[in-house]
C-alpha cells in the first residue's frame, strides 16, 4: 500500500472518531459534489475530497516527498425560513465549531497517526449554501496539506 493510501485511511479513521455516527454524523457518499447527495446525507455530514498533489522537491532515503491537498467537507441542515437570520446564524456557528474541533485535532497530531511527515491546515472556502431536494443546508470545506514520502519506480 502506498503512503497516500495509508494517509487517506488514517484521515478517514480520524474523522469517524471526531464526527461519530452515534452523534448523528454520516459520511458523504459523494463529497466531491455535496449538492448531489440525498438530503439524508447532508443533515450532519463530513467527507474527504482528494485534491491535487505536487512534488515537494525533497528526497529522503530514496523516496520523494509529495504534498497533497485533502479537503474535509462538513455540512449541516438548517430548518428555518429564509428570513430567519438567527436560525441561519446558529447553523453557521455550529459549522465553525465543528471546523474548530477538526483543526484543533489535526494540530495535535500533524502526522495523522504516523502516516504523513507533516499535515497542516491551509484554508477554507467559507460557508456555502446547498439547496437539497426539499431542505436547505450549509457547508464548509477545509483544506489541509499532507506531506508524505512516496517511492516511485
């Protein structure tokens, strides 16, 4: 198994721990296009999007370093009329708190259980709106940069 596969699995395990199904969280079947998921999956969900990679231009023990963007998508439903700004603000704050839990956890173990050399929070895309089949949702996408060693033959 390649290092990135190990890193992906470790990140997935960490997100399952941070956002457990017992607390109402569910993993998105399609985190690449959250709006295409059924409403059931968007109510309180997370997902991983594998983004672009680049050569980090370091060689260690005959392995090349790679830096890859991994985006964690967090989504929540809000039940309110469009003009109910306090209900919408409450959902926004919940998402920001969810993101803070995520970032804090990643900062506590920057190797993602020893699967990467270094992981750091890069940025987010802000709060986004999703119109589902019958409900409305808000989401935030948080970008992390995972650096790892890979052997290319």
